């Protein structure tokens, strides 16, 4: 899609998920005239992000199929959870209602 003009149709195609597509079409169809460009720009950004995510997922899948480690920096979610747990243990009253 890089370099091409975005249209309602290309945004719809780039979103991929039927639920996102339905939401986009609903918002663009219900937007008042003075908000059309804002709604369009919002969904264009979302569509671009989806394209990037799909491309990255394809690269990961292809690397794993070749038996390679996917490229990029990966964050260990378990490590993040442990740090959050430790911070909560240090301050048990934070977040209490």
C-alpha cells in the first residue's frame, strides 16, 4: 500500500478483521460531513498499523518455518510481570480502594 492513495476500499481491505471492517464502515458512514476527514485519517492510521503488524507476523512465521529465531528485540512478559509484582510487594497499599 506504500505510495498508493488510500480509499475507503483499501482501508477496508487492510483492516483484515471483519469486526474492524464493520466498525470502520459504520463510523465512516455515520460521520457528519465536517468530521469525515478526521474519521478517515483515524482509520487510515489503524489500517497502516495493521499492515505493519501483518508483515511482521509473516516474517516471524517464515523465520520459524525455516527453524530460525525471529529477528527483532523481544520482551520477556514474565520478567515484566515479576517486576510489577515486586513493586506491588514494596508498596502494598498503592491501588487499594
